[in-house]
C-alpha cells in the first residue's frame, strides 16, 4: 500500500519542480503512464528479486521518471539526475525513520498503521523537497551543467550512502539514531546551500536590472533632450520659412520680380531637411528631420517611410530605436565608398509586431582565403563546435528595449548594401 503513494509523490515532484517543455496535459498523461507502469513492474519483478523493503520498486519508478524527464523537461541532465538521487535518498532515509517511529508508538504499529504513517511521512518529506527546490530548479532551468548542479549530485550520493548506513559505518557510527541525525544534518546543509545560491543569483539579477534601468533612463533622458532640440530647430526653421514666404508674397504683390528672384537665390534654407514632413508625430518627425539634415551634410540620400500607428512602445522608445538605427546606417553609408550612398528607413506596425528596417550602402566584405595550415584547421574546428556569437552593433539602449519587449535584431548583407532589421512583438 505504501509504494503507490511513493510512486505518485515521485511523479508529482518531477511534474512540479522541473520546467515544462510541453503542455501540462501531455506531461500529466506521461507521468500517469509512468505511475501505472511502475506499479505493474513492481508487482511482477519485486517477488523475483525478493524486494522486502521496496527500494528496488522505488528505484525502478525513479528510473522510469528520469527517462521520461529527458524528453519532457527543459532542465539540464544534472538537475534531472539530482532530483532522481534525491527521491531515492528520501526513500532510503525514511525506511529507518518509519521503523523507529513505529517501535516508539504506544500501540501496535504494524499492518495498516505502518502504511499510513509511512505514507504521511513520505508526503511531508516530498512537500519539503518541493518547497526547497521548486524556485531554484525553475530559475536555473535554462542553464547548462554547472558546478552547483554537479556538486548537488555528488552531495546527494553522499546522502544516499549515509541513509543506507554505508557512510556512518565507515566512520564507526553504527547506531541507527546516529545515522539518522547525520543524514538529517546533510539534508539541512544541502537545503541551505541550494537556497543560498538561488538567493544570491536573484540578488545579482536584481542589481544588474537596477543598474541597466538607470543607464536606460539616463540614455532616454539624453534622447529626450536631443528631440526637444530637434523640435526647436524645426520650429525655428518653419518660422523662418513662413517669414521668407511672406516677403516673397509682398514683393510679388508689388510686382518686383527681380526682388523675388533675389530672395529665392539668397534663402537656400527653403531646401532645409528640417522643413520636410516625415511623420505626423512631432517627436518622430524631429528625429527623422535631424538625421536627414545630418545625412545631407554627409552627402547621403535619406528616404523614410515611418508610421507610428497603434503600438505599445512608448514614443521615447520608438524614437530611440529610429535614432540608433539611423546613426548606425548613416555612419556605415558614409564610409562605404559608394558613388551615391543611400539610406532607407522603414517602420511599419502590423497586427502582431512592429518591423524596423534600415537598408544602407556598405562596404563589400571579401572573405580572405587562408592556406590549410595547422592554425587554420584549428580555427575551423573552433568555429564548428563553438556557439555562434551574435554581431554586436553597439546599440545598448536598443538591446535593452528588445529585452523588455521580447524583440529580435538581425543584420544581413545584400550586394553593396546591408539590412538592419528589428522586430518587436506588438
């Protein structure tokens, strides 16, 4: 009667502690299949192995759960193995605890009472294991094998030896009470170490997040001041434009064609990029106007098709992305060596995402052929087995916005041009 409860507790602990890869229903069905298969195999194989304590049946159940966990959960193998070792150690630890407790009861602790008390003890220990490991395992689920996970496996092996009486006998501790006290002490040390590592990682994450937020706010403030300056420049240019048009209208009414021609010849500001209409939003228009003026100063033709639309991005974030993309594109186009360097910026929000795309002139990057020497072969092997590092463009503020909104940035080459594309979920 005890083993079905143990099997169910083991399956639920795997289901709740590890990080899911599929839907909960699929994982529950697989865990239920492992539970039923464990009971059937235990009924068939335990008599053949003379398994009076049930340790063989528990180990078999944990092995099946570990095999299923390889496919069901995203945690690394060391975390899954450590959880399996913990379940085996829990069962080995509770066997002498239950026996000692039943002997200390004032009534006969056999039959139904042994099963009920043993089941309750295992449920309590499973709950404590869940409270200790749930948050750390889910927090470190996406990380690979680390010193902490391997050390946890090694420490749980020591706990298992201690619970089975191997380690206490080695140190001359033959008493059951001494064995239980030593195992409980190891459990407490493990729980403290895991929780301390988890809290330290959370504190470091919060500190990095706060520092990044302060840097982002400072950068956003700089962008806001720059936008205010661009808006002021655009307003002054527009006022000057209106004044010049008023002078032209006055001279035209007086019939002085020569004066009109002189005004037009003198006022080259009429072609100022600040006077063009790029967007209905004044801040977006100011950013594009300022970058258009900078591009014109560098001899670059700038084309834009930007719509703000209904987006969840803040206007300051929208403008920051445009500013960084245009700065990078204009700098690349200026040094591209093209006869007519061009930059085209597009920002179109659709139903589920916002796509920013900058197409600009760039230098043709020719791949250098190296001879097949020992160093080149080593470099080739290094490239094959090392993960590809994303190209860093130096746009820290944009990367911070992408992390906030789960966006992506991609850079590709097309002939004598490059395409910088940023996609943000809307």
